[in-house]
C-alpha cells in the first residue's frame, strides 16, 4: 500500500524487452538507500517488485498485462518517473489509501495556470468516470490528488496542482496530450460491490442508497 506522496523522481536507465514483458532499470539517489529485493515500489502509480539493485539503481520486471494497462509500456531511457516505497505502519498517512493498481489511463486535454498553480483537465473512459466525484481522492501517476471539477457529460475531471507538487513530480513535464495512469479511490469500488450483492440478494443487506445518504454519502 502507498500514500500517493512521491518521494523521489527517478530516471529510466534501460528498458530491456524479454519473454515476460520488459525489464526496467531506474536510477535513484534517495530511495535506493532503503530498497531491498522483493520490495514494492510505485512507479508512476504502478506497484512493481524490486528484483535487483546496486548502489545507484534498481531493476524490476513489468509483465505484459502491466505494459498494456499502464503507461509503463511506453517508458524509454531518459524518462523521469514518480517513485514511492510502500508505506510502513509507523509512517504518516499524508495522502490517501493507494494500492498501486492502475485502473485506467487518462489524457490531459487542457492546462491553465494562475501563477505557479496549475489546473489540469483530463479525459477518461466512461466506466472509470463513475468512480470520480468532486472533492474526492484520485491518484494520477502515483500522486495523491483531490478532484477539483468534473464534467460527466464529457467524461472529464480537473485537478488543481500546487507549486510544490508541480515542481517535485513529473507533472512539471505534463503537456496537452500526455497520458497518465489513474487509480480511483478503492472505497468507491467496495461500495459498488456491496450494492451489487445487495441487489442480487434482496433484503439481505442494510446497505441501501437511503442508508448511505443518511450517513452523508
């Protein structure tokens, strides 16, 4: 599990295609001090497993399904990536619950700035849009963010990025047309699943739309 707070920008050193997918090598100066084999690390929001490391870099194997479902498949040497190690029990939960399981990809369709504060608009598929709510949490390229605006008709949502986040993550490289990895709030998917089984087994669950509304959802 992660928090969506990026700890370091890494640089892709090498991408090696193999039978399983691609093996990637990423340079690190800070996280490498704490990395061990089998550790989970978030790479642009996708949870990957460290397979080997040295003093300045680490490697991981991305399998075909990951390469197809995320933007990791388009990474090349020289690209920058957001990185975060898995959260520990003693760490501050500063972002929100992030699994590192990418649900979809979204395209940046607009960028506006007021000083060094940026508002970015993204277009996403309709199936993923249903999980996105205004002022709700969302993870883009491994960064925990708050949804600022939504347009359900256009399947678009907007986020507001503060100067620190813009400068310290790959958002500084964002441009119109850029593709980002998206992980929606896992709590929304659990609620959807519970409601599905309530409808399938009538009257066996008290989790109703009326009950949720009474609790402020």
